[in-house]
C-alpha cells in the first residue's frame, strides 16, 4: 500500500505568495470571521482556519513552480488554484501533526498527486 503525505507550501514560496500570488495579484489579507473561511484548510500550516485569524486567499500554482525549478514540462497538468494561507509567518505545521490534516465529515477535497513523470 502506498502512503501519501500532505505537504505545506514551502517557506520561500509562501514569502512570495504573501506579496504577489501566482496569478500576479497582490496578496490581500483579511480576518476570518465568517463561515466562508472559518474551517477552510490552511496550506501554510496544514490545519483549519480559526475565527479571528489574519489570512489571505491566494492563487497558487505548485506544479508550475516545480517545473520552473527542475526544467520539466508540466504539460496539461499545469494548474493554479485558490488556497488559504496565513497573512503573516505562522511557523508551519505543528511538530506532532499526523495524518491527513483536513479530514472531517462533509469536507469536499480534490487530491492530486504527482511524481517526476
């Protein structure tokens, strides 16, 4: 059985996203106060948004970033999508975090895995 592990966005990419996202838009921070954001997955620290946190919804293109770094061609899998991140540095995932971080009843998620091919 193959095991896959959720990975947070790398600190260098987070620094860039907190300035300008992968669609070229400036990062706009807001305080999570409503049901639209609270409980959503944070890709910086792999946990859910809590009320009162300062967050941002940014466009992120992980495969495009990987292909630029490696010289690989992403082909038809090049995509960018919306992700929530903390608007300021959060230190990443908790050291004792285990399992898929966004597993809860009713949560709809798309999970796509990639390898070098």
